[in-house]
C-alpha cells in the first residue's frame, strides 16, 4: 500500500512539473501592440540609437514615433487623416497626453 501511494505521489509531482514547464502557444497574445506592429511585414520600421528611437509607417499611412530620453518615453502618432497625438510617460509612470487636430 505504501509503494502505491509513493508512486502515485511521484507521478503526480512529475505531471505537475511537466505541465507547468510546457511551451504554450500564447506568445502571440502576449506580444505588445508595438511588437505586433514591428513584426508586421507590411509596415516600414526604422530603429535608431540602439533602440532608443523607433519609427513605424503603417500600410494605412499612419506614422508612429517612439523615443526614449532620460528614462522618459515619448510617443507621437500622426494619422493619415492629419490628426496628431502625443503621449509622454515619465519614469514614475505618470502619463501625459496631448491631442492636436
């Protein structure tokens, strides 16, 4: 009886470890919007200054510029319709938004 219980516990432990270490197919869901846009072959992507400046031109004609300066991130979006959005994220996580039409 002890042997059956011992082997059952070992088998259960092994199954738990194998299940938790498996490779899931959720990688597409976990990608950020930026990563998805950069991986899209129809978008034109330019990366400068070791990744501190990223410029993406989408197939729709939108331009997205992301820049890192002194720990702050700045994002500027110019749509094909002529609208412009600016977003600034400070080191503390404070978000400031500016919209020009």
